[in-house]
C-alpha cells in the first residue's frame, strides 16, 4: 500500500501483481493513478516517492 498526500487529501493505492487499485478502481500503472489524482502527467514512481529509493536501500 502506498499513501500520498496531495493538496491536503490523503490518497491510498494498493499495488497488486499486475495492476494497482485506487478508490475501488483498477489502473494499469502508478502513473495512471498519479494523473487521476493531479489531473496532469506525472511519473507514478516519482509522484509516490519510489524513484531513487532502491539506491538508498542498497547503500544502507
């Protein structure tokens, strides 16, 4: 589960094997969910704070 606050609203996304769910609807990618939340094009991993995180974990 990913949680992201955007403009004072908390959004929860459940990541599944092949898709994600947000507000009871399935999406093919995090980027689709980010667009639904913001109304603009976003990198889903960047919007949800996942981009670059693997490097941080690898460094310890």
